């Protein structure tokens, strides 16, 4: 199924199956490697995962960046068409991470 940009924006702003703040580290691409994690608001709707930048007061923003060295509560996602690119996620507790992993598996 394909979506255009307007449809994706509409879906991302609607009711989600699960949403919350996670730290995300993208896989390196080209000559640019990202060494730290960025805090983002994630929304899972059906099998679509959206993320938004957030500010210190919890509103959507584009300026926050956090570097995490030890990551106690984390999981990763790889996609079938790019198995070598691993997206890393971390959260505030083991229970919180299990909730996300279970929600992603259900989707």
C-alpha cells in the first residue's frame, strides 16, 4: 500500500495504538555516522511507526539531542529490505521497552 505525504500526515496526527517517548539512534548512512541517541515521541498506528522531535517541555520541536553511552533498556529494529541497517531504541524502564516490543510485534 502506498500513501502520499498528506495521507501520512493525517495518519500520524490521528489516534495511535501506542505512543510514548523513546531514545532513537539511526543506523549510519554514507560518510555520516550518528554517535548519540535523539529523544523522540513515537506513535505506532497499525503497522506504521511515526516519530516527532520534542522539546524540553514535551512539545514537538527540532532542537533536542542527547548522547547516551550506556543503554540499559534497549531494543533494535531491522527491516527486511535493509537487514544491515539497525535502528536502536532505548526507554526509561524494562517494562516500558517490553510494552513497545509487544506492540510492534502485534502490528
